[in-house]
C-alpha cells in the first residue's frame, strides 16, 4: 500500500502518526519504507483477512513536511 504526498515529508512524523487497524480495533503491524520524500510505502507483516475491514489513520495534526 502507498501514500503519496505533494511535498517532501518529515518521515519520522509520518511513521510515528500512522496506524492500520482491523475492524476489531487491533493494530496491524507493518513494514514501511520511503521511495523518496513524498512516497511512503507499507506492507502488513501478515496477510490481511478478506473477512475483515481495515482502517488507516494518519494523525495529520502531528505530521509535518520539510518546509
């Protein structure tokens, strides 16, 4: 999965404020990396269940760009 930003981001601020949860409220552990300052990629450590709904949240009030 990927998130694209319009400006280069403070990468730690994105990583520290990003969550992926299943419909039971359980956190899904992910491995992430940056293609560049605007392209954030993440992959769940385990396969996602087709019977579950997932929610991605990025606490934008705590995320900052590099400008």
